[in-house]
C-alpha cells in the first residue's frame, strides 16, 4: 500500500446483444497505481479483478509525450490493450483491443 500513488473504485453496467438474459455483465473493481521509481509516468496497475478474467491482475500503464494513457493487461488467454486520449476537459476517447491466443482480436472505440 505504501508504494501506491493513487487508486479508485470503478463500477460498470453492461448489456450484450449475444449475452444470456439471466446473466449479469455488471461489475466493479478496485485499482491501485504503483509508479516506477525512475519514471512516475509509467508503472503497474493493480486490480482486484480483471475485465476479461475475474481474478486479481497486474497490468501496466504509461503516459506518452502527448498525455495518452496506455494500459496493457496480460491474461492467461491473451491481453487487453487500451488507449485513453483527451479531446477536451470533458471528452475521453477510449480505444480497446482484446488480443486472444491464436491471433484473434476484437476492437472497440468509445467516446466518453
């Protein structure tokens, strides 16, 4: 805990067109940011559960020279790569790519 520089509690609500009616896709997780000693603009992102797999997970973050937040989260079955960049004080663009074993990937773009 003493190495963490910040964190948050995140919740989400989701509906999937291909999902089962009796399944819930809602969830929540707790994040903690642990920066590298030499460069606080990159480090580890700790979560009590991942998105793709419901297990505690360690991902990695970095803020590039244009202040884009890049997240990479490895999973047993692949990895999730996310980029968050800002179009103003109230607009965040999020690009997510889920890379699965075998070379199959899916991508999304969200403007939040």
